[in-house]
């Protein structure tokens, strides 16, 4: 080291921007909370999926891939398509901002953006219907199916290696928004190959079907990247040790607290995961809690950061601890999931993670969703 904060090590020279931005900045927030802060987490998913599909011959340069996205997967897929000479069509959520749409278009992607809807369910159903309409019109398109195809888990093995290298002796708990489920599964399974007791803590908004809160509606919350209005095959329920459900207001409190306390400008899903991790870290001080910060805060400036004075004080917030989904209630609930399937069986006493190992994953393959001539 030549001086504080500088190094004589030669920085890497990347062949494409996707290599430069895929790795996170790892920031220690407290003794047992570390943030993995990404510009866009899903570059790992898009790179792993596209490389596998190209290797399998499922897609070839010049082909068109299509998928639905609320934002960060869209930009990741567009950049990876730019790198590998694929055409990209995005069916975009109402939450995609003009700035993000402009980036997609400059990268060469075509964009269908859904009109504003009053809730997450209508937005997602409309996007899926539009993808199916496009496939009927042009069967040569390849549907990436980020919500369902396990090929999207493959790229996260590289991230697991980075985490292990940075925290080699730590007993880990990964705290992440559930979203499509691909990043959680793709990260925690390689980590559990080395330490089967590695915990996985998932964060959900009220209204998401993934962990049974669909009977609730949060009027403010289309929390992109956390929840789902339709079942996602990539959500592996049996991998999760703990689940947190929280409202938009609580997620906003986490985002503002992260900025105020650590100068980290990150998205709403990161704020929700940070709030959950603070509580988890007090309950499990022996573990290092890795908060997955999926994106920056730029697309939440108006809805979250401009309203920072409205945010509750994160230090005063505590979840209701529940034992069955019947007890679930806003604004924040948490439940020991115990690596069970969905729906969970009736309540039983908790066991140690080592006594309830995760079900082995089926091999992730580059599934072909259309035949070639």
C-alpha cells in the first residue's frame, strides 16, 4: 500500500462493461453485518443464462430473446445481449423509469412498457400475457423465463466464490429479497457445500404469493425485486431458514437508514433486507449477515428518497414473531421457515439447520423453449 486507501496493484482491464459491474462492493456495516452492494445484481443471472444457452445451441448470435422485467434484469439482459450479439425485447413493468427505458433503447433493446396498474398482481399478469402474445406472433423468439428457468442460478456460483474469499472463516447468514428466487438459490447452495449451516433469510412484501401473503394489499407497494403476484418456479422454499414480510413504509425506513447511517445509496429491496438484517444480527451475533443489495437507489429517488422525512425511524421498528401464516399481519412479521416446502406443514419445534439440510438442487440446464429446424 502506498498510502491509506490506495494500492500499487494494477487494476483489471475488462473486455466488456458486464465484467466490470458484476462484482459487488463489499462494505462492513457493523461487526456482523456486511453489505454486498451491486450496481445491478442480475448481471450474474443474465451472463450465466446466456452463456449456457449459447453453449447448448439453444440461442445463437442474431436471435431474439424476450422476457418480462421490473427493471434490473432488463438492463442486465440488454447489456449481455449487447456483448454476445443477441437481439433483446423487454416487456417492462410500470415501475421502469424513463431513464432506464432510454438506456435499454440505446443498447438496442425494444421495449413494451405496461401502463400504470393499481397493484403488483395486475402489472405482472399483464406482462406475462404480453410475452405470450409476442411468442405466438414470432415463435423464433426465445423466452428467457427468468422466473422459472433454473439456468438463471448458474452465474451466482462465481459470486459465492467471492463471498467465501472475502469472509473465509465466517459463519454466514445471507439476507436477501426473494424476488425470482434465482439469486438466493444460486448463492446459498454453493455456500452450503462448504458450510451446510449457512442461513438464508428471505424478505417479502405483503401481497406476494411466494410465501403466502397474497391476501394483503399494500397500496404503495410495487416493491420491484422482492415479491411476486404469480408463482415462480425458481423460488426454492426449502432453502429458507427465516422469512420477513414488510410494508413499503418499513422498506423505505431501511433504505433511508442505510443512507443516513452508512452513506450507501441503494434500492428499496436493499433497504428491506438491511432492516431485516439488523434484527437478525441481534438475534444471531455469532454469524456474519451478508445483505444482498441488488441495485442503486436511482429509480427510487421520487418514491423513497425525496420522501425521507416520512420514513419511520428504523431503530424503533421490530417485527411480530409468528409461528403460522394465519398470524401474518402488517407492517412487519417474521417466521422461522425451517427449510420447509410451501405451504409449510403445521407448526413444529425448530431444529438446527444441520438437522434439516436443504434438498439437493436439480441440475440447472439450458432449457430449450423452442425447437430449432
